[in-house]
């Protein structure tokens, strides 16, 4: 099945290729449709609402099976006005680039100490107009981790906060951990099971 992943973020595309390896899916990205992309206003209040907004827009534009994901970032014991939620890249109405994100979130960690953080992920998959599947289940979301004030020297385009992310139990930056973490494997399994269960029904 040809399946459009509604993102232009190459890092996210590679991660999803890895997660869904073994399923009979030909995943294509928005890069193949770059001249025809619709304008999308992501104004949902939750990750699931934003995932749905994107999936519906791309399905309407291209009329092929499509899925979109969205995530929100949530901190423990931090005032509400500093909670990014679905606006991870936005601050005071401005869209932050990778470097600006690292600068902003490292400044929060300096202010409040290491930030206990967790991503909550959502997915909306439109197979056709009568078959729509969505989830914001816990197995799609990551473990609690620290965002710290000093960035790792390694950067990955599209994933700036990975440079500030530290594994709580080991105290290591995720970039310094030798193997893929249990959390990464669990996340892959969550997305794999989401699609596997749907395809089994079709």
C-alpha cells in the first residue's frame, strides 16, 4: 500500500521507516508533493487534534491514504505559562528554528533546574473517507527524561531538543548511549502495532 506520511521532516521520516519496517507499506513523504502542498493552520489544542487537522488536509489534497503525527511536550512542576504542549517550536508567536529552540529550552533548564519532560504523541490515519483510525495511546509516547541547560555537541536537523535530552536513570545524554534505548524500541513497537492491527482488519 502506498501511504503518505504528512511531514517534510527528514528525521521523522527516517524514524518512521525504521518503525514500520516489515509491514507491506510503501511510505512516501511530502517531498513528492512539494509543489501542491495545502496551507495548514495547526490550531488544535492537543497533539491528536493537530494530527487530525494535517491528515484531513493532505487527504483532501491528494486523495491517497495518509497519516500525520503530532506531539506535545510537557514538563513536571513548571508553571503553566512555560508548558510548551503542542507549541514546542513556538514562543511568543514566533516559530523557532533549531538553534533558537536549543537556546530557549536550555535557558528554561537554567532557570528551573533540569526539566523533567515527556513527549505525548498522537497519530491520525485516513485510509479512505469511511476508514479513519486515530490514537494517542501511552505506547506511542516516550518515557520521562531530563532537558538540561548544556547542549550536547551533536546535533540532528529537525530534532534540536535531542541535544538537551538526558536519560534520567543513567545520567547520560541520549546521544552518548551506546545502543538504542528501550524507550526508542518501545516507541517503534507502538507505531508498528498501530498499523499492524489496522492492516490485519483490512
